[in-house]
C-alpha cells in the first residue's frame, strides 16, 4: 500500500475513534497520517502543482481535525500549538488564492480557539479573515461560508453591543442554507428556529424578520446571477464566440 493510501486509511480510522470518543487514539492515528503526508510533500519533486496542492490540503485538514479534537476536549493550549505548527510548517499564506478552502477552514479553527479563550473580538476578526477566501469559492460551496456566518453569529452573542448584528449574520447563513437545500438540506429548520428565538429576545416582529429574509434572498439571487453572467462572458471571450 502506498503512502497516500495508508494516510487515507489512518484518516478513516481517526473517524472511528472519534465516534467512540477516544481522543488519544484519534489524535494518534491523525499524527500517523500527517507523517505519511509530510513524506509525500518532502518528496513532491516531479509532481504537478495540482498534486502538491492536494497533499497540502490533506495536511492542513489533518491538522484541522486534530484542532477540533483538542477543542472538543477543552485542550485549548494544544489546539493553539497545532495552529501555530501548520502556519510555520507549510507554505499556505504566500498567495491569496492558494489553498483557499484549507485557509478558510484553518482560520475558522483559529477563530474557534480564540472564542474558547473568551477573546470574542479577536475571534470575530479571524472569522472575518476566513471569509475573505469566500470570493474564491464556487457558489455551490457557499455552505462553507454559511458555516462561518453561523460561528460569527454565535461569537457576537459574547459582545453585548453587537448582539443585534449577530442576527444579520444568522439571516445570511439561513438564506444560503435555504438555497443549498435544493440539493441537500442542512440545518435549515434549526437555524430558522434560532432566528425566531433571537428576534423575539430583541422584540423584533415576524414581519420585520420576513422583510430581512426577503432582502437577503434578493441579494443572494443577484450575486448568483452576476457570477453566472461573468462565467458566460469569460467563456464567450475564451472561445471567441
């Protein structure tokens, strides 16, 4: 079995231990997967740029899995160390568009670390930084951004002066999930319920919520249509039609 296949096997084993709530075993198997992927990266001469990116994406996502285990078990210092390791070890910050999905994920993780430390303003900044990579994602991947919107909505609850702002982020997440439910249905009803509860706390009427949702839906539709138009223009120009 080749190193990449072994690494995938260890990653699958991690999920098994994670479901069993065996944090030590889960992180141990992830470390084995990391070691194999480091070897693949160190011996990446001759590979295409795409293949190198794939190795680095897997490495960063493996670090991310370790961070999430540490956070789940309240091991905040270990999670922080893991983030610093990935920042120092791999060339992921040099180009804005490089490894964009992995950057969104790892910066979101760092936001979670800061949130766990009660540093809500800095966590908010990291979530916002993670969202900068949204513009490089395809529309169908916008659920990744919606997840970050939800994290920001929860994060702003810890900053009393910005509690109202948290509703706006939740509305943005909701309309994206609503759109995504055309091909899958993640969390739509649960978020709607949370939205209504949060609006009730601030004495917002149902009519006010409906208006805000309608405005966001229109904006989302415009943004989606604009992207399609841009893609069509690029194709027309490329093929000289």
